[in-house]
C-alpha cells in the first residue's frame, strides 16, 4: 500500500469511528429520555386536599417557586448553549401551560415519578427527592397547582445539545425516573411535630442530599463546575450552633458569624418553614453522624 493510500485509509477509519461515536451518543441520549411504561397507580383523588397546605409546601421545602416562579408560569432557564435548551414549565391552565391538558394523576407522576404523560423522563425536576412525598402532601400540592390563576406564557420545548447528549449517553446525568426506586412505597400521611422523623422527611423531600450529599458533609455535587460547593451541615460543622442560629440562617440567610449564605442555597424558600418544621429539621440534623471536611 502506497503512503497516499495509507493516509486515506487512516482518514476514512478515523471518520468512521467518529461517526460511530456520534451515532452511539445520539442513540444513548434518546434511549435515556425515551418514553417508558408509566407506573401503575390508582387515579389521584384530591378529596380532602388542602390548597393552603399545598401552597405552604410549594413555597417552603418543596421550593417549587424557585424554578416555576411565583405565578407558576415557568420560564427559568437551566440549559443553554451546547448543553441545549431547558426552561421550567408553565404549570398553569393558561396558554402554553401543561395544566390545560395534565390530569391530576399526570401531575402526581411528574412530581413523584419524574415522567411526562407520555412516559418520557424529565430532567432537572427533583422527582428523586419528591418521590418520598406522602400521599397527603402530593394531593395538597396538586390541589394548590390547580388553584393557581392561569398564566399565558409559552416556554421553549426541551432541546438536548451535544454536551447534554454525551452526559446522558454516558450516564453522567440521569433522567429523573432512572434515579427513583419504583418499588418504594409512599407514606400515607406526613410525620408531624418537631421530631427527628418529621425532620428527616423534610430533608428528604426538600432535597437536602441533592446538594449536601447523602452524608450531608457537603462538597461539590455533580452539577456545573461553576456552582459553589455545598456546606457541611453535619454536627461536626454546625454542632455548636443553637436552634436560634439555625432558624436565623434559614430565615435571614446568615450564619452565626454574620456571613451571608451563598445565593445558590434556596434559604428564601426553606425560611418559609414553620417553627415546628424548622425545629424538626434541626433535631434531625443533630442525629446524623458528624463528618469533618
């Protein structure tokens, strides 16, 4: 084989490998977001649901307003550029809102199962945390969403860019249903009172582990490298805080030394927790193993 033919052979071989890699990425990303069998469940009934309690959950540890906005009309942008396009959905009954077509069960599946009505997986939606939400609370949240005035706002359809496609195909980011144990059962009612059990529930549904880690010791979670590292919230770091210090941090966004909490921490939402809920969360955090960093 002449040198020229060998060069062309190498070019074609490299091009073939590149095309195969691109094809594999496209197929892998599509598979990750492809429609799947919807979890079987009885249709959600809103009988006995509390709109006011649903409003409280959405504005506090549910942190729904952080993404979908105070009017629930959506519009907050997450992905951009080579990551693609991902904008928080309009949840209302207005033009462009999914509330016009979603059933109550569709909302429940999106919240706790991370899937759209067609079975395709959601991204960014913290369903892996909301999967622990009790039947009582999910009814209340859906009832509240139903009560929100319609907002006419079209939001762009999701577009998966090349970088997001690579991350999905390689399992570096997962669609929400792939992060959820479908066999897990749900609590019928929510723990109550300033107890560690209630605090653990708030921490789970509120997604504390999403940023602070499963051991709550903080560090850089698997997100954008531009995002700040989460703080250590085990007793090894905040064990000297008082309940009043913790409440002040949640409600005013400042630690006992007066340092402002990073704006990435949604304390403005968690600060809406009631005194009993904050006490429950504080009681639970004091029971977890202390870990130094």
